[in-house]
C-alpha cells in the first residue's frame, strides 16, 4: 500500500540523497518557495495533521501561534528523542528516510520564517544519528541547507543535537532546556514555546513523524491527505507494534484502522499463547485496554478517547494471557520512577513509592490496603505536576488495577 | 500598573495585575503554604505545596506562578485544596529521615510547621527509604544532609541570583535527586550563608551555628550589620546574654533578604575577647581593676597635660549617638584642637557590586558629616588623645611616631592599642545598645539592644560624666 511516510522504506539506500531525489524527494521545494508562508500554514491546518509525538495537537494551529515579527530569532526543534516504551517509529524515519525529514523541516521553517532548526535526537540512537547527520551533511554539500538554499535566497541551518539519555528530555520544554545546555527539567507552562521557546525565542517543536508528513502534504495537497483517516484524525500514522504478535514492527496505516485488523493483518495475529489479554494502544503511559475493548477499538484519536485511553505515540503493546499485569505494571513503575526528573514532589516521590509498593507486593504479597493506597497515590500524582510524566504512571496504575483486578488479587495475602 | 479585582476565599481585594497568588493572599493576611517559592528569588514551581483552585481553570494551579487577572476567583481552603496539601506533605515525608531530635532546623522547620498545619496523619509508608549522604561539606561553612533535602532548589537559585554563582545544582533524577557542587569543587562564594537561611528544612546547616543552640531558646533583636558601610539589616539571635548567630532581615532598599558571609560571622567579638572591666597601665603591665582605681590613674595622667594639648579620635565603627557623645565631650571639655577620626582600614578590602563594600566601617557617613580630620593630618600641638573604640594600624603608628599619648581608650575588645593606652574603659558593642548607623547612601538605620552591656561596659555618656567630674576636680586643685 502506498501511503505517506514509509513509501521509500523498501528502496535500497533509501537514506541517501540520490535515492530520495530519484523518488520524488525535494520536488516540492519550488512550490514551497513560490507560496506565501501563511498559505503553507493554512494548507497544513486544512490537512488536519496532528502532532504524532503523543498529544495530538494540530500542527498548523501550533505554527500559527508563532509571532510574526518577534524581533528575535525563531526556531524549529524536531523532537527525535523517542523513548516512550513501546515506541520505535521515529528511528525508522531517521534511518530509512532522513531526507524526507529534512525536506519537512525546510517546509516548516519557511512557513514560520525560521532560519535555524535543531534535531534533538535520543542519545542512544546510533544508526539513526549517523544517518540523519550524514543526510544533513549531504544537503549542506548540495546547497539544500546553509546559505541561499536551492538558490531561493533563503538561509537555513540545521543542527543535529544528541541527547544524553533521559526519557524526560522528550518532553518538549525539557528538550529545550537540554538543548540550551542545562539539566533537562520540564518548564512550567505558560509561557509556551510558541512565544518563549529555545533561548527564550519563539519556537515550534514537532515530532519527527509530524514533520516527515509535510513533503507529501504540500506536494499532494491537504485534501488528498484527508483521503485517509477520519474527520478528526485525518491521514495516516505509523504504529510501532510489539509484544505478543507474530510480526512485530512498524506499520503505517490510515488513522481509524481497527486494532483487530492491525493485529490480524499487519502483525500476523496474536503471538505467545495466542490468546489476547490486553493492548496498550499508545505507548506505555496510556491506560490499558482489555482484549474485549481493544478488539472493538479503532486507531484514531477519538475512538480511543471514547474507550478512555489515548492514541499517544502509537506504540501498541500486545499482551497475551500469560502475562501477570502486576508484573507488567511493576515494570512501568521502575521505568517512570527512574525517569522522573524529580522536580515536582508528587512525581519524584509518588513514582518511587508506587514502584516500591509493586515490588513488595510482587515479591512478598500485599494487602487490599496496598491496592487502595496505589489508587490513592495515583490520584494524588495526577494533574498536579509540571509535566505529564506523573500522569504517565498514574494512568496505567489506575487502569491496570481496575481492569485486571484478578492479577492483583492473586498477590494478596489471604491472612492479611 | 493596572489594578485588578480578585476574590480569595470570598474576600474581595485589589492587587496589581500579575501579582502572584501567594503575595495576593498575603495582603489579606492569609498564608498559601509553600516551600520552593521565596519572595526574593525567581519562582520555580517545583514543590507543588501552593496548589490552589481558580474558578474556570481546568486544573489546580500553583499560587507562586499564577498571576492575578481581573475577576479571578481563588479558593485556598476548599476540601480539594486541603487534600492536595495533605498529599504533598505525605509525599515530602515518605523519604524524609525525620531526625528532628538531632536536627538544627527543628523549631523553625517548614516540614514540622506544615505537618502540624496541613497534614497530621500518620505515615502510610512501609517501604525502605532512600538513603543518602548525611554529612556533605559543600564549602563556605555550609553542611548538607542529602536525606533532609526536599529539592526545592532555593539554595541553587540563591547562589545564581544573589551570588551570581553556578556552584550549586541538582544532580541525579527522581527520588535520588540531590543538591551538589561539581566534582572536586566547593562553594566559595561570599554569600553562601544565604543558602542556609533560605533552606526551608534542615538540609543545609551552618557549620558555625549547628549543634550550638536549640532555636526555640533564641530571642531576636532587630539590628544592622556593622561589617561594612552597606549596613545590611539583620536580626541578632541571642540567648544567655551571648550572640549565637546573625540572620539577614528584609529591607528592599538596602540588602533585600540577604547578607554576606563576612558580616554573618561578625558577631564573635561580642562574645569573646572582650574588655569587660577597666584596665590601666602599671609598671607590671596592663592591670584589670575597678573604675575607681582606673579613674584615679586617668586623673594622674591628665594632670600632665593642659586642656589645649588634648583632643579625641572618634571611630567610624561606633553609632551616630556614640560618635556625637564623644565629639561633644571633646569639644566642650578641650576643644581648642581639631578633633580626629579613625577607621577600620584593612589592606586590600574585598568588595563587589552585590552588597559588600570596601569600606569596612558601618558609620563612615556619619563621621564624614562631623567635619573631623584624619589621624594622618594630626598636628604638632596634640600631646594626648582620647580614643574611641580603636585605631587602624597606620593611625596607631602615627601616634607612636609623634609621641602622642593615648590617655584613655574606650574599647569593646582587646586590641593592638592595649599597650599604648594609659587607661582602657569598657564600652558595649552594637549588640548591647540601641543606636543608629548611617550607611554609605546616607540612610540612617536603627539597631536595637539584644544583650545587656556585658561585664562592666558602659555607654560613652556614662564614662563622660565621670571624666567631667574628674576634670573639674583637677581644675579646682590647680
Ligand atoms: C514525559 C514526556 C515524554 C515525551 N517524549 C516525547 C518523545 O520522546 N518524542 C516526542 O515527539 N514527543 C514526546 N513528548 C511530547 C512532547 O512534549 C511534545 O508534545 C511533542 O514533541 C510535540 O510534537 P507533536 O505536536 O508533533 O507531537 C513527551 C511528553 C512527555 C510529557
Ligand atoms: S512531572 Fe515528574 S518528570 Fe515532569 S516535571 Fe514533574 S518531576 Fe519532572
Ligand atoms: S528538616 Fe525538619 S522535619 Fe526534617 S529532621 Fe529537620 S526538623 Fe525534622
Ligand atoms: S538543600 Fe534546602 S534549599 Fe537546597 S534544595 Fe534542598 S531543601 Fe531546598
């Protein structure tokens, strides 16, 4: 199926400039520079493209918040920190089609009239880093970046900045702090990056996948993009599917695609025991779905909202009935307590507390009071912190306890 | 500035637009509890203790970083707010060592205070606490107990904002986060003591003060630092007629919330090395004795000089009142010679453009207003002088070179003049009297008495009375 983002993935040397250009790459540049920047923003708005980093915020709308003449530089930051457990789509875009991302950056920069872009890339990404850096170098060599790009009288620089290995630096304002050379602590918002972003200047931050969709959208038009997806979730999305499926991997499908079909058609069915127990649809931080809920849900923002969960980053984790959900939650407890930046009291203390209680129940058994306490800690953590990391553990805690009570009951000491 | 009308817990008030809600509530006499917010520092927003509800806002907001806007309706006492506070307290305490019995902060600890005000439930924590280092020397006399730290970053911000230093930062993540200096480095900035003041808990303690006194035994007197001509406003914390520590006192026009580390330890002379009794020179050396015998000695010395051979040297370290009394005394009893002054005048004095002034005298401005002359200009007619407080080493040398005798020294402490003065009469330090200093900007600032004058020390005026009597008896006799 030819779609938007992954069309060139199967080509040999797809990451090179030559292959990119032979296959439609950088063809939209002439059109871009012949268009009024505001019209580009409008086109992206019309396409309904939503942020693919997790929150699903409409991209065109975000760009329109950038002040026109701030009297200081404007920046574009591409969020390539991809670290949410179960999410591994951006790395493929970086490894297999880095020029698509660069072309997207050029479009985004031109639209908001920025001349400096950063790609903030996860520190552990080695091949993706080498590929995107090589692509940037190629683009500079060819005059596609730097001064007077494509001879259009427009200057644009891209700097690839490697992170140092913290999940929290994927949160957009922690990313900015880290980019500025500081400790990656999320900032209190407002002010938002659109007005006070990198180095105190107006900044657009978008996910790799969001930006990578731009060349196709500008080439083929917003209406064409809307041939896929639903009214509120137009277009296509890449899903990273892992866990108990026979063919784990990254799949691009139109939004609104049924989870059931994703598992059956793309992934070759449920693996492991073959009996589906649960699905995490949007990366480890979103509420879990039971098998029944999952088989009835579609992969789009509104359908998953209806089911009380989120599309998130599109990291689908499929879980068979051999898995103890307390064990799974304990894993998440470890992850989020380890990755909490530690500045907000409820997150710093709450994530660690949850993690330790789950450890104790897992190893020694617990009491009903422990389970009640877990729920209460989750409540006390959510909605009270600087960024969403606290919620990213609170949501799983509540949903796992609610949806898989038998897995927790099994660890409850009868004598307590 | 635009004023806006807001409502807090049903009370209407008018504040400047953008005033944060903690300060707005303060105007009503209400407390929105907080740890990381400090009015002298840029707000951070990490502790989450000041979460309140604002109508029409979807989630609770932090008071410290929510600015008042027209028509805002704020709730700081709702059940939900109370529950949030309780949960923040619970979170803060789960990994806290609770070593109050051995903690210097006990009695002035926000954890203790807020636990009583907003929590009061027994701990539900059954897990192993996170253990960290309890004795980290951060340098500059500041000790860190990592386990007590609540990572509010006040100390980090006070270094950045006041000392313009990046010496402190937070390292590690999550509940392993802790304040630190860089490997192999220590704090060296001269404002480090402020980190201890702003630390809302017992994580940072002062090496100078720790383990010396339970804070509830201390009383405080408003005072002014006499370490330099800035005149930072301070509190003198004292007990048992001794000073235990100095703390800065807020004055936005002089020192804001801060003071320097030199000033902070400039109280030790109040407790130690004092001249507590009269002394006079004998063949066997300096002798401690009664006032009666000291004055008898002074009388015998004064008999050697006529009134027009005697003058005085006032001190820029004394109060306006003491300088006036001294100058008036010299003028009215001698008066034909100019009157001189001396200043504490160390070599290469440290100064910066933050608080610390090169002039290490609290009262140079008042001295300047009295039209006195520097000791370096002392003229040939002077044979004997009364010296207030002390002389700089250079000025003492001038007297020696010119063979001018110090008939009486009014001293707080043992000094380098001890062997030069015929009589030493004890006077109280700034901590033992009420008075004023005039700072370098001409600001006249009052300080109050913290201690009873120690030993037999007396204000200058009392000495002056006795000396006047003495002089008139000399006159009569001659
Ligand atoms: C804890 C946390 C981690 C995040 N990690 C990432 C990430 O790795 N990559 C990403 O694109 N967005 C991440 N986000 C979302 C970003 O904050 C931001 O919303 C996103 O980069 C915006 O781009 P988009 O609108 O194109 O999605 C994270 C958010 C949170 C709260
Ligand atoms: S919620 Fe957690 S990760 Fe986010 S800023 Fe607060 S402490 Fe840091
Ligand atoms: S910091 Fe406060 S609560 Fe903690 S041990 Fe010291 S006095 Fe007790
Ligand atoms: S040492 Fe004190 S002031 Fe510094 S972060 Fe910890 S609790 Fe806050």
